[in-house]
């Protein structure tokens, strides 16, 4: 393509659309399922239950320390499948692109998606592209739908959670939210704020290994850790107690939160998981998490109780106990 920016003709369905698909998307994602270029993907699924997740990504800025909208779109859907106990297999994607969007940025985004998919083992097998007039979108929006297979014996529903189960978070919280805020506002810290955007596909080995001992998993994205804990407490009909000092928070997030008046418990994450596990298996699960680079800072932060059902209580570093509610309003908009 000779053009440097997206034109309305790239969305016409004609020759320029074909060139856009061939030269940017197919060249980056080419595989045996996509190769026939049918109206949809035809593929085989191994035995087991299917998990399916769909998500849309409207983040601004499109490129940020630790990732970009392309990497984020793959990680977000992969992590949703992992939270269901599934092995991610296939991914479809759709783009809404604003007229005038730089083709160099589109190539970079497509390449980032391809690299993240390759790392994860998931295949990008079908997609769609639409172009809208300048001013009708903010650069580019991406939708993804993922399919994965759940092996026999794995059941990660909140209803399986019982009093006495322990709660694990797989690493430092709040990094993604701070990274995006810092990029937008031009904030600079002595230690750079870098997003935790990452695909947590390695956690499928833990669910396969421990099966019934892992009761539930959830990725704490928008609304952060506090909101996810409240959602699960309500869905499980149980109480949750956590200890503030046990929640892993990096020094840069701690310092920035104090300065900006923000709470890391409500800040977004894109590479963390919350696990509810049986107390008996918690030691072994923690040992395995510590062996994985992306989860090496995992910590047991609390437990499930039979009191204060549907609520989350937090023991502060001063020894007081208070209710930790859900996020109200918008903390940082358009973070994913």
C-alpha cells in the first residue's frame, strides 16, 4: 500500500480493503486456519467444555509503557478464558478504525497482537475491519472474542467457595491504572510507571494440577481488587476478610497513590489474577506460583468467612477494621 493513513476506501470492501487485510493483518497472523480466507473460520475443538469470552478495547493512549491496545486486546481475552479454567485456543478480532489513522501504527498494533498470541499459544483465526469518518472514533477500537477448552474436573464457579478458603493475588496491584494515568497527565516518577499487561496462560497448568482445590479465579481489571472481591463475596454468599499489609503494592504505586490521593485497591490491573483456594492446598499452590515469573510476587491476602456475608472487610495497617466497598463512579476512564 502506498498510503500512509487509513482512507474511507479501506473500509469499502473492495481492492483497498483486500490490500489492507492481506498486507497488515494476514501477513502478521497467517496460520493454517486463516489461510483459506473464508467468511469465517472453520476449526476443530478437542474434547471438553468450551469457554467463550468477548471484550472491547477503547484505551487511551493507544501505546503505553508495558504494552499497547493490540497486546492488551489479546491479554484481556486470554486472561478471561484462563479465569474460567480454560486453555485459550482461538481468537477472533474486529477493528473500528478512524479515517486518517496512521498505517504504521496499525502495523505495529497487528504485530503486537501476533507476538502476544504466539507467546500464549492462542491463534488469531478470523476478523473484521470497519472504517468510520474522521471524528467518529478515537483512532482505533478493537473487539476480541476468544474460545478455550476446559478439561474435566475443573469448576471455577463462585458457588464453590466456602468459609476457610484462602485468597491469593498473583502480584503487585495498580500498575496498569497508574501507567495509563501517568501517560495521559505527563506525570514522571523516579521509578517509571509500567503497565502489568500480560497473558496469564501459565496459570492453566495450576488449574489442571489442583483442579477442585482451586475454587474460583477472577482478573481484577476495571474497579481493581476491591471491586472483584465484592463481586465474588456477593456471588458466593460469603464474607471476605483481607489484611491490607498482605496486599502486594509496588513502591512506585504506593508513592504515587499517596501523592495523588488514590487507592491501589481500586486501580486497574491487566496482568493479575485473584484465586480462591482451599487452605489445605494453599502452600503448594503458592510454591508453584512463585516459580512463574509473572506471579512470583503472589501473596495470600485473606480468607473467606461465614460472617458479614456479601461484604468485604479489611484490616488496616493501623489494626482497625473497616468495610471495603465497591468502586463508585469512574476511577480512571478508558483504561482498557
